[in-house]
């Protein structure tokens, strides 16, 4: 995923609906605008923490898939996380 995709995903997970947009084609924190007056603009550190949370989850899923495949080949038992990563 690109940095822009991570930014959009992180923002979308913070509140329901289309509460945010960007003031230019350059989608970055600096151009972030809030459409919903009941929501305040999150700080850059909050947005970056959410992005890191998404990246960590993606890494954990990738690692679970890799270890799950190896365990299947070896005939070993899988963890719940590995089963979820491999089979949904």
C-alpha cells in the first residue's frame, strides 16, 4: 500500500462516513480538511499512530500466513491467527 492509501484508510477507520477530504490533489496531513463540524481534526501524531497500527496488523497477517504455510507443510498445528490469515 502507498502512504496515501494508508493515510486514507487510517482516517476512514477513525470515524464513520465521509467526514474528511483534502484541499488539493496532494493527499497529505497538511491538506486534510474535516467536513463534519462535530469532529475535530486529529493531530498528526494520532494519524501516524493509526497508520502504524494498520502497518503492524498487515505485517502480523503476513507473518502468520508465512508461518502457517510452513506449519501446514510440516504437519504441525496452526494458531488461531495463522488459521485466520490463511483461510479468513
